[in-house]
């Protein structure tokens, strides 16, 4: 871990209310300090932007369906190839880059932390093996709980404490960081060729509704005191008229309290959930309706899921959605059922700018970013690779910062985007401080990492991104191409005080930590739940219980977050 002084940069550090001040940042032994000492290495960052390292809150970068996507799409590999260098391995893939390349690409953009958004418990071992092969960034994985038989049964029985104890066990067994819900109830219904099309649509044989699953797990999340909120991919993703379900979803956790400095529900890739219309001919944006609710709500935060108008690969644990999508496109498709847990699928999608639907989807993502007033409540993502690859972040930044750029794009794409969304009437342009919030500070705060990540205050990890953008000589509204270029490759990416990227080239390869939460529960409750687990593993699972949990030693560089959940069942 290095010692370093970053001199004279123009610093944007929203968590510490530093907005474009010229100052030095000192790092010693990997941590930000007051004074790194005279012997520390110095780099001059005059006329450059200095921000905390980027934090990715929702990306599909590792695991079974990511790998299935790679196998499904050889054509994606040839579109983008990275040759081997003295330091780095070779890699390929435009929308689904190979593991090593994923780390290199994030690092070049200035990201130092990244979360993989959906880990199937049964194949968690594979997810961690892939995560271990992603260099350069700190990581974590969200454990899928949407169609989990234990969870649905405990919630049906109204036994919230047992549900909390089981969830703690599951996070521990899978070395997961976050409770993830994908189309709650719908993925289990899919096993019967069905879906849950409203919040009150019961899951076959379990007789529990999506609303009960969401509310139950938000309660569990707060009982356990987990750092992040429940991370929800809401029901009816990608469906016409789905904004009504989304609006209802925001209300589900009403009244549940948290003692954390964050919202209690994270609704992910909201772009896919802000659709109006009842046929694809009258498909329209309902971003305004969603933004209105988010502006008013104390419950929820969203990330955008911006469509980047690319040929990409969609992948989600939402199996019924992938089936529906391929029935529209007739492109190749894989789906699978994971026993007792969930049902992921993968299919390519071409967001052709000349077609009305993708053009409107592009507008919706940006509208959400611009209509939600508080940038801390609307984080920038592409749901990589679902709405586009994360490598397009610089372009989204430029769209957010320049009305002119949005107008130029609107002229080139299908005219439906202008007619069936409100994008052309929005004047707002982000400033650099807001960009720092929606790409790192907001993510760190939402993840409960704001002590160590997403800022440059004393005691934070020495993770820094330096961009070659001279704020005094640039007007982002006009010079949007410079903005996109400036954010495309860092002047420096610094991780724990060490320079990993210099002038867009990787100069050092490191492996980050994998964060997971250890919320052990003791006593009688634990015994009872373990008995249930043992019994049902013998009856239903095709694996032995002893082979299911992943030992901590299995991970390359595990970082345990100890959670005191002893009050559960006490
Ligand atoms: Zn996702």
C-alpha cells in the first residue's frame, strides 16, 4: 500500500462538501491522511479534476449468467479485443468483457469499487471464482432471495425472526453483501410457466404475494441492520404500462424504520420500470411519474439503468422477462431454473437508435436522471450490460452535462423519442459536483460504505480518480465531446495509494477485497433454522448441505463486515 501526495488538483468530494476547490490529497499506507510526510511520492494534478474512486452499485460482471452470455455470443468477443501487454492479460468482449478485462476497463474509467448485482446462492462459488479473477477493484455480490423457498415459507408463516435468521445464514453461506430481489415471486412462478404480474398476484403453491415478499425482506434487512437497503429489481420489468406497478412498489415499505443514514429500499434500473402505453405503438415515457414519487418519497432511492443505444446482451434472474423479450425479438436465448431459488435468462438485444422503442428508452433513462431533483437519490448505472455496457459511462455523463448534446442525439435517433418523452423540454445540466454524487459519493452512501469509500476525507481508503479536464477552460454544455473524452480514461487511477492507471494505461495490477456481511445469529433461533435447513436440503436440494456454504478461505481477499444481529430472537 502506497504513500502519495496528489497536488493542486481541482477536487470534487461531495460527502465532505468540497466543490471544485484546489487542494492537495495525502495518502499514507493506503489511507487518506492529513500529512503523508516528506518522503511520499508526489504527483502534480494542476488543471485536472480529482474525485474519489468510482463506485459501481449495479453491474452484472460475474457469475453463471454472465458466463452463459459469453458462451451465447461469440460475435460479442470479436467486437472488442484487448491484446496482452507486459502487465495485463489479453481479453475480449464488448458487452460482456472477460473477467480480467472487466477489472482493467473499470480501472481505466477511474472506478475502484464494483458490485455484481445478482448472485444465485447455489452457484455462489462460481460467482466468487469469477470475482476473484477481476483485478483492480474492490468487490461484493448481491445474494438473490426472490424465489427462495425458505424465505417464502417463513414469510407466509409470519415468522419474520426465522426469516431474518435464515437470510443471515444465506448471506453468510454465499459470502454475499446485499439482499437482492429480482421480480419477487415471479421467478418461482416461472417454474410453473407463470409470472406475478401485479404486487398482489400470489406465487403458485406458496400463496404469498410479491408485496409480502418485498415488505418482509425490507423488515428483515432492517432487523439485521445491513449496510445497504434491500436492492430490488421490481416486478414487470420491461412491460408496457409497468410504471403503475413501480409507483405501487415505492409504497410497499411505508412505515418501516431504519437507524441507518440511507433509504430503506433501492429500486434498481428504474428506466426499465417507467413505461406507459398498452401496445408498442403507443409506448411512452412515464419517467415524470416515477421521478415525482422519488422526489416525494423518504423510502426509496433509484439507479437509472441508462440505455446507451448499443448492441448488447441482456441477462437477469428474471427468467419470465427474458422469455418475453426473446418472443419479441426472436433472437437466441437461454433460460434456466435454479432449484428452490431463482430462474435466470440471457438474450441479446439491439437498442437500434432508428427504432422508436430504444430511442424512447434512451430518453427515459436520462429523464430520470434529470427530473429527480436530489442527485443523492438517482445513481447512474446502465445495469451493465442490460441497457448498455458500463464502458459507456463517459457518454452518459456528457448527456447529463449537456442539453446541446441531448438535442444533437435527438436529431439523429428515431423521432418518437422527442414526441413520447419529455426529454426535449428539460434544460437541466449536471455540474461536476453532481456527477461526483451520481457516480461515486451517492453509491458509497447507499451501500453503507461512506466511512471508507466515495470520499476523500481523513480515514477513507486512498482510492482516487484524476481526470484530465481543466474546469476553468471548459464549458461542459458546449464541449461535451471533451467531457466524454476526459472521463473515458483517467490521468491517474489510484487504489490504496498506488497508481494503477497513468494516462489511460495500466501501470500496475492489484487485486481488491471482496466485501461480505457476517451477521451471525446465536441461540435457539439459530438451532431451529439450521434444523429446517438440514431437513429441506435432504428432501429437495440436489446438493448436500455440507457442500453449500463457501468458507471464507475460498475467497482471494475476503473482507468481512461484522454485523451484530444478536438482538434477533433474543
Ligand atoms: Zn441488473
